[in-house]
């Protein structure tokens, strides 16, 4: 896809993308360069990955990183319950079949069952993305919340689009099935230079009023007046000393709520009554209520 085609496709799927965004996405789509996206919470990092998935008509595989996440949740595991069930099923038949056989013959017969073969392998998102079954968009969301150990397990994957499973072997993705890899970070901790060197880079600034309005119109299907009013309110709310700045996704939900209530404008009363859609703690609500004159 050309840069212009990517920009248009993202827009058609509700994501207003600048040329800079389209260029960096092109690197991931056309040249298999993993894309690291940073920016404040709520600016649309995850939404961009979802829009890429929709624009390319590719399934999205998402890994949500968090403290304590282990490799078996993102790479692979083995179906131990199935292994035990297989052993129990085989036991009686094996005992009668091996009667009178030597120890070596029994060992050879038992080794014919590969309990670490593909039949017992559970493919978690990253291994599934490399399996060659399909081409995916692989979203590694909030990778900065994982441990450094987990981060370093990603390096082989980002380098060679492959994962080594000790008991199974190496799983390498065919070149024509390589996933579009997108990583996001909120700078919870500093990512390693090794990880950064393997990625393209994009920093997302908060959307301006006009961009927010266009996104709300596309996603919430509201009229231009209500979309503009919400976008302007969101822009002014960002300037207030609140703990949790509302995201564009929350603005869209707010717009859908106002639409369902048949409201065509936002005044102080409307904002005060519907602020629960965008503000999620009491202190922030108090700040909003004290600044209704500034916001509306």
C-alpha cells in the first residue's frame, strides 16, 4: 500500500492520520519494521493499531502487558491436562501390549508418543502470529509495564520473526505471512535501547479540536455541532489540573450517550449531568464542576 492509500484507509476506519503517522505505519505494513508508539494515555495508541487491523482487513492479536506477566502467557505453553489424559488413556493398552517385552522395547514404544509435539502445543498470541496460519496485526500493548526479562524475550521475535521453543523447536514465520507488529508504551518505565533499535518510532500528540471532531463524527455518527462541542470541551478539560485526562474513546462514548438522549447542544447543565461519562474519580469531578464556565 502507498502512504496515501494507508492514510485514506485509516481515515475510512475512523482514525484521522497525519502524513507522519501514515509514513510510520507504512514501515510496519510494507517493510516489516515493528512500530513503537509512545504518548500520553488516551491519545489513541491502541486505537491506531485497531484501525490498522481494520484498514488491512487483518485479524488483530492483542497482548496486554502487566507486571508479573510470564512468557507462557504471550509465547507458548503445553497442554498438560491433555498430556495426562493421553497417558491415562494409553496406560491399560500399553501395559497389555508390552507384556513380555524387554525394557528397551518398552522404552522405544513409549518414546513414539511426542508429548511435546504440535498436538500438545498451545500457541499464545506471539507464536500464533508467527505460525503462518494467517497474516495478523500483532499488538503488544503497554509493553513498558512488563518486566525487563519479558522485554528481552521479545528481541528474537522482533529480529527474526521467530520463536524458539526448547522442547519443540524453532517456529519461524514465512515472509509473506509476517505480522504487522505494533508496540505501545506510556513510559511507565524506560524501554531498553535494544528494543528501541529494532523498531520504528512514533510519538502521538493529543488530537486538536478539529481532529477530535472528525473522529467523533465518524465513530459516534453524531452531527457536526454536537461533535464540535464535545471536541472543544475535551480540549479545555485537558488544560485543567485533573488526575485522569479523558481519552478520545471516552469522548466517543459521551457523544453516543448524548445522541441517545436526543441532545443537540452542550450547556453547563448538560455537562454537569453527563460528566460521569468522561470523569472517573471524585476529585476530577469537583475540578470539572468548579470550571463549568471555562469548559462550556
